């Protein structure tokens, strides 16, 4: 029995990279894992399979974390599919590497939207779910 058995974690930006590693660690500790990424392609499907191999429920959702309405919808779907959201990991992020002198305003706006606004979007969408978990003496974590 793992530390997080029976809990559900939602990890943003987890089809690959650091988010995938986080999702796999949560699964290794017994958490069911819902994860998002801009698209759920072969990488996302492979991540879902790797998570499920720990004997937990796993599902990837295609969602633009920077879009408020999409975030509200994906959180609603995760709650329907998993029953609760106990843990939120805001991992979604992008980089536009290069010199500041060469960065366009549109590139800067994209970085801010994904790296900053997406955290607000998911916290906003999950707050009610996590407050309800807290009322039930569960293990809510943002």
C-alpha cells in the first residue's frame, strides 16, 4: 500500500518530461493519475500505459492549460471520471529560448499564458473540488 493509495492526482503538462516523471512517482505511491497536455498523442498514450502499469487508474486529457474555459471543462471531466481531485500539480510550461532582444511580444505572451495563467486556471477550477475533499477529512493538496 502506497502513501497515496486511493487519492487522485491531476498533473498538468505530463505527457512527457518532468510532468511524466511526477505522474509516474504519484502512481508508484498508489495515486490514481489524471494528466493533461496540449495533445494526447503517442507520447501521451504511452504515458497513460506506463502509469496504469502500477495498477492505478490513469487517463490523459488533451487541453490547452492557458485557456480558462478548456481548463474548467477538463477539471469537470476529471472529477466525473475519477470521482475527486485530491492533488493538483501545476507543471504545464513552455520555453521560448533565445535572447530577450529577439523575443517577440507574441512569444512572451505565450510563455506567460502557459507558465503563469495556466496555474491560475487550474487552481481556480480545482479549488471547489479540493475544498469539498477537505470537508470530508480527505487529503486535499494544491
